[in-house]
C-alpha cells in the first residue's frame, strides 16, 4: 500500500516538475547538471515505510527520513516539496504555513484528521492517502472475527492449548437461520 501511495505522490510531482521545467530556477525545485529535476522529500514516520519504498524514493528524490517532534517539523518543513507521514504527525495550520515549498502530503492512513485539509487545499497542497484502500479487507476481517466469536474459537483454542479437551463447552452457534452483517458498511 505504501508503495502505491509513494508512486501516486511522485507522479503528481513529476507532472508539476514538467510544468516547471521552463523555470529551472524555480524556488520549488533544484536541478542538477543533466537537467533532471530532483524533489526534496521528507519522511517523518520512517518506521512505517519499508526499505523497498525508501529505496525507490531515493532513486528519484533527495530524501530525508527521520522522526521529528512538532517543533522540529515546524522549523524544517519549509525546505521540502513532499512529505510522507502517518497519523502520529499532525499537519496543522501552523505547520502548513511554514511549508513554503510543499506540494504534496502523502499519508499512509485512511483518515485525514491529522491534516488541516481545508488549509492545505487553499495552499494548493495535494493530499494522497490510502482512503478506501482498506475498506474491503477491513469488512472481511470484521466478519471473520464475528464468525470466530460465534463459534467460540478464541476460547476453545486457549482451552486446547492448555491441554484440555472441552468439546461440549465450545460448540458455539450455527449460522443456519440467522442473519449476520455489518451495519453502516
């Protein structure tokens, strides 16, 4: 999932870079001798992104990967074109005001309550997230847990693991004649 997020962020930036290629001295991008535009990417939740993802990023961008406090982020955010994060880092208005070059926030989360989305939109900062990517797996997992509880699997496993065989105690409920589901899906 994180690789898809990173690729979406990079594609957006590449499109913006092409639009800015006539302005190589633009404050938002630096160029190197062969005119390849290099983005500055900050990964503020490095433990959540695999080595493969970070390696792929390093191939196409100038990447800094480190955990940061709110105060450190406030002081350093101004130098970056892209930020990759998770829910544990808040991107409030104060942070976004200091993000002078920021074009993209990629968050490996389904929710956006850690980002001031309206202010980011007003600043033309694109936000990429994993919203709706986990909807089906989450529903499937919820149903499997529901079935597991109906059949008393966790308790029968615990009993059996402790050397007991209490078959009569753990018959559970049958689905026949019942309706189960998730309300609100």
